C-alpha cells in the first residue's frame, strides 16, 4: 500500500500511517510519501515506537518515501539502566508565572530532575515552551535537558508550535520534533504533570 501525506499538517501524516497499518495484513509493506522535516521524523518515530522496521529514501522534489514493514520481529529486551516513573512532564510556557522570576523557576524545576534517580519518561514542550529547546538564551537549560536525554528521558518539542513561531527545525537544540498524536498518546496512557 502507498499513501501520500505530502503537505499535511501535524498530526495527519501519523494518523493516516496508523490507519493504513491497521488495514494491512502482517507481512505487508506500507510506503508513506512525505515532504516536511517534521512529517518525516514523526512517521519514522511512530514506526519505531510501533516496532516496525522501516527505511527512508529521497525521491526528488523534496519528497521522501518511508517504507514500513509490517510483520513479525524478534527483539531481545534489555533491562533499563535508569528507573522511570510513568509520567509525562508537559511544558506549556517558557516560564512558571510572570517575569524574570518565572524564567528562573522554570529552569530550576527542570534542572532539579537531574537530582532524582527516578525520571519522567517524557518531557513535552508546547506553545511558548518550545523556546526553551530552541533559543540560544536558554543554553544553560538546554545543557541540562541534554543530560536528562542522555539518561533516557524522551524530549519532544511540538512541530506545529515551532512552525507557528517561525522556528526552523534546524534550530532545535535538544530532543526531537513531536506531534499531537504522540503527545495525546503520552497524556492518555500515563500520568501527566504540567509546568
């Protein structure tokens, strides 16, 4: 099966990929055509998360085809080195409260996660929160987020939000570009904490 997801807004490429995979029998192949950085990353991450083998190929005109194989796969499960709590930290703003104190509080709260053995599974940045993962003035926080990522915490920045604020995907300094489908999945299937 082949589906064209070019020029579709987040999270439509992921949703169409999910529906197509549900329709396919095992031992089938799905080809997804996409043409934006966020769609490419989101579809690949969805495939990886679902346990599907996939590969990506440039096909011209800025388009890429992601080939997803639906079938049986055997993996050895490794024991995690860190402990995780089933929580997603949802960051909606670049500060907690108002003014300079709000920025200091946000950076302090996120840095303090490094002091704990049990870490959240995910940190999702949406709305003005994406400034914290993309702007040079937040490099001290970005370095702390990188340390959390190195310890296994998934860090996502909303692609739609970045696009809204005119932030190019190349400006993302830590984590990955996220999408609404994955964010809602995290919120529904685990506890959420909002900062």
